[in-house]
């Protein structure tokens, strides 16, 4: 009987987590967050967007370097090589955890920057972002 009472709160939490969630709505929220993220990068800067949409504990991997935390992410993208760039992307896939508090996206991106002659150089690739729902119900990336 004691075992039953010990596991009862856990069962209630798990059942309520699944029953109160609509994955389609969460996917729409994530896609909207991705688009707002992309728009901020276009209108303000890559540094502002990547730090604004980062959780406090966010980590990004660039080359073989891990950049940890919002402030360090902002500093990384504030370097001269990132000041006159533009980036666009679209998530091809959005997956949501069963309890609806974590998600990941991936898709293609286009990175455009001017070289030392002012000519535009484009590079393409794939991104993978892990999102975590915050206490204020916003979504922030914890891995990119």
C-alpha cells in the first residue's frame, strides 16, 4: 500500500502531462518561434537573435568550439566576421517530447556574407536546434 501512495503522484503528473498537451499546437509555436528568430536575425543582428532566443544555459557548437551561455553566444556573434551577414532557414522537421516541454528542429539554412571585396559569398548547410519550454511558456534554444 505504501508503494502505491509513493508512485501515485508520479502517475498523476505523467497522465496530466500527456492529457493537457496538443502536439500540433506546440509544433505551430515552435515554427512561429523559428520564424521570429529568423526575422530578428534579419532586422537586428545575428548576435541579438541568437542570444535573445537562447536559454540561459544554451550551448552552440561552431566548428569544434562550444560556446556556452547567452552572453558568450552574443559575444561570439558580435565578432567582426559576423557583423554584415544574413541567414535564412526553414525547419523541415519539428519533433516534440511526450510531455511537451522539449522539442527539436532541423532543416536547411542559407548563410550570406560579404567578403573583403564586398562580394556576397553564400554557404548552405543543415541546422539542428533543441528547444526547451521556459516558465513563461516561451521557447528558447538550449542547443544549436
